């Protein structure tokens, strides 16, 4: 039996592939499935180059009024995404979800100084200097990171 088969969440081995896309929704919230994938990967030690917070997932937690630790406990104890969605709907205000989605979708690189700060983590931005929206950056970066042609650039970014 290989190590992948012994993982509790084999679909969340983010060393092998990216998490779900930023636009995917669960419980009426964008980015929630991606955050779940990253938390599951963190729990099993397969987060790879990804992180949970700080970042967009951190904003999601903040705007939902929960902590990363609370969410991690929910993910750890949930049997599936539906159980996580139920918990979110019962512990957070669904009336805020539309506004949270809009805020998340509009997040982006603030200015040139901010772009220069994130460039070491997202070297794909060298090829797309005008790209500012985080959801678009994540989609592009997910493809770019797992393209074998970029393996050396990814390795260098990981070591910086």
C-alpha cells in the first residue's frame, strides 16, 4: 500500500495537485471548498506550497467571525463537506455570505509595492504583471505550479 492510500484525505495531497478552485462554493460561500482542502492537507502534512492563513482563507475566517482553530477542529471532526457546511450555516450568519463573497471576489493586489512583496511567492506574476485579482492569480498559479515546465522556478520560489 502506498503512502497516498494511507492519507485520511488523499484528494487533498496538495504536493501532487492544487486545491479546489477559488470560485467553487459550499454553503453559499466562495473559497470555502478551497479552504477545506488546505486545512485537510495541513492536518495530514500534505500542504505543499500552500498555506491556510494569512491570506484569503484568513479573511474568510475573520468575516465569518470564526478562528482558524475552530474551523480546523470542525474539518478534523466532520465526516464530509456537508457536515462542514451545516456547521458554518449554524455558527455564522448566512445573511452576510453574499457580502463576504463579493469582498473575497474583489480582493486583489493593492499596488506595485504589494505586487513586489508577493512576487517571490507567486513567480507566475513575472509573466502577467498586470494581473491583480487574487482569484485569477490563484487559478493561474495552480496551473503554473503543477506544470512540469515550471518545476525549477517552483523549486526556487519554495526555497525563498
